[in-house]
C-alpha cells in the first residue's frame, strides 16, 4: 500500500475505522475519500493478495485494514473477497468492505450489499444504503423506500432518500417532491438531487423559488445542482452554476459543490460554459484546482487544451494539479 500511496503507513494503516467523507457526495467523485489516482495501475496479484486477507485474515483489524486497502487501490479483483467479508459478524470488517465497494464501483456486488440494508448497526446500515445507491441496484428500490418510510432515524432516512436519488425514475418524482420542502435540510438536499436526475423542466419554477429562499447552504447547493441540470447554465453573479463554482472556495462545502460540478460536467455544454472560468482574472486558486479535478473526472478530449493552458498557471499548486488532471484524463480517455 505504501508503494502505491506513499505515506499510507503513517496516515492510513493506523487511522481509526471511519470514513473521511461524511456524506454520500463521493458518489460523484473520490474527493472525500483516500484513493489512488486513476492513472495508477495496481498489479492484479497485489489486489488478490489483499482481498484474501479481507476475506480471512487472522484478526478483525487485519481484515478491516485489508478491506480499506482494497478500496483505496480500486482493486476490482478483490470484489469477490469483499462480498464474502460482508457476511462477517464484525462491524469494522463489514463497514470497511462496504466503503471499498463504493470506491471500486462494481455493480455486480449490489445483491451482496442489499442484505445489509437492515443491519442493526446504524453506521453499517447507512453505509449499505449509500453503497446500494452508488452501485445502482434498482432491484433494491422498494427496500430503500421501506427504510425511508419506516425508519425513525433521520440519518437513515437521509441516506435512503439520497440512495434513491442515485437511480432516477420518473415514478419516484412524487417522493422527491414530497420532501422538497421538508424541515430537515438533508432531506431537502436529497429531494433536490432526485429531481436533478429526473430532469423535468416542469420543476424549474418551484426549484427557482426554493433556491432564492433557501437559507441552508447544503440544500441550496443541491437546488443549484438541480437547476443547472434542468438547463439553467448561466454564469452570472446569482446563477446556480456560478454558485456551485463559488463554493469551491468553501472549506465546509467544497466537498458538495465539486461532486455536483463533476456530474454536471459530463455534459459537453456545461464544460464549455466552465472552461472560460479558468482564465478569468478573479478566479481563485481553489476554483482552478477544483475545476481541474472536475475535468479530470468528467472531461473529454475537449478538456485537454484548457487543462494544458492551466498547467502553465504561475501558481505552482494550480499548475501541478492541472498536470495531474491531464494524467487522470488520459487514463480515462487514451
């Protein structure tokens, strides 16, 4: 692990068993989670060896650490072992295996994850719910709806609605609309994400009204994401897309704004709107770095020239991130 991620012995191996990111925002990117860059190729025999420890290591700590490592390395060869680890009776092993499967994103693991949707350990249950959404396991939508309706835990309800929002289905429109003005910020946020992916222009008026009146940043970012997804892609001072870019400067909300931009940037028209921001005189270092990471994850061949130009930025951190983004982009689209 230390070979592929220098410093891991100090910062990863001995860390407590908890996720770096506090929300499901990593569904879009790996911004909130420790993971190797896309251009790094891990030897299959290394992945398989780590998987074997996750499945049957000598101690709970060894198995949990191995599961964590498999996720950080995006070790697809270890997926069968991680699925087996989900059958463990030890919560740390189960939890780390779920987070690893989130990072690897192999949809075939969806049915194995679903058995943990009603786990008695709330931390494990929430991780299983998140993973179900990330792996797009639509067969589990009814289970998620049941969890949403019956759970007394606000955290669990948020996770269930957010997971459902990962799997856009017009039949769920009424569910999202029902939570759009809920008193809980997290549920409003999840509802807006669901409407963003259904992408119904008929929701534009209500979303604009809520975006203008919203006082909580998390929910307002989700509403901005929904408006931009539906087609509001201006870059004026008060436009939703500009609001998302502005929040790349926020230590508290960067981890929400960047994933939303990453998903939006899968659309070439959105990328074309964002490229000029890289050259604007008032664009900050954090905005340039955040957008470079967005284009690395969601860009196309059209992203090469803007990133090459950014690689010449006088700020060393910006230029270094632009070069790294180019490597990751080329790893996705050779």
